């Protein structure tokens, strides 16, 4: 069943990438300012200097539930949080996977629901599980869609509420896109690595119908 699901994921991604104009979501917590220009942090610079880093018992419990029945071949990944304010107001993503060994999540997300936190952790774990081979070249947008759909399957396989997690993420994503537009621009210019919220959410809901 899981192998069939992966084939469905690849088919959905192929169809989506064949006919879409690249747009993007802004993956920042709502309380953070939206800058006019967004230099992306390279992995070696993440988390930013002057960050306070820590772990969260609540988040680790969610992570442990996500990893239930994950299998011995899956990557061993640590979950950590950071809290910082950069004077330059640089773009800092809500969550980020570094070297496929650490998932960094913004401390501000601890104020969000378990459903949203679960999805973002599962999405980043998807990057660690799927995108750890430097010899395999894929576009950033394809990687984001793959991680989204991996998250759907991982949440469902963990017997968590996948519909609630996807709904929470879609609402979060659309809110951030609106914030980017209000700041004066096309979200596609804010972060071209990500497809639009509509594309991502449509893909996940299509997969959820297949997995019923």
C-alpha cells in the first residue's frame, strides 16, 4: 500500500509541474515582519547567529508519534527550535532541514496548533528522507511538493489527523501569501522555491482522496 502511495505521489507531482506557473508561499510565522527583500539563508548559516536554541517536550512527543513504524532505513533526525531577531529582518523560514540531520523550527510556532506543528515537522522530515542524495538533481518546487505529499502519508501512517494537519497548513500558507501581497508584491518574487499554496494544497487533498 505504501509503495502504491509513493507511485501516486510521483504521478501527482508530474502532472502539477507540467502545467503551473511558479508561485510561492511565505513560510514565516504570522508574527514576524514581512521584509521587502528576502535573502535566503544558506544551510551553514542556519540557525542565525545570536540564536537561542532549545528542544520542546511537546514537539518531541509529536515527533515521536510521527516516527512510529517509520522503519530502520529512515534517517535519524534531531528536532530543535530557535528564537532570534535579526537586525536586517532577513527571511527566516518557519522550519528548515540542515544536512538531513537536524530539523530547525521557529520558536514562534510553539504558539500554533499541534496540527500545524505536526505538518511542518513531517514536511521537513520528508526532506531528510527523500532529498539526502546530492547526486539526484530536482527543482526546489518539486522537492517541496514531494515533502508535502510525504508528510501526508507519514501523518496518516502514524494514525494522526491528516485532514486537520493539512487544513492547518493550508490556512497558514494562504495567510502568509496574503501578507506578502499586502507588503507590495507577487508572492512568487518572495520565495520562488515553493509552489503556491493552492497548488500545494490541491496536491495534498488529491493524495488524501487516493489514500482513503
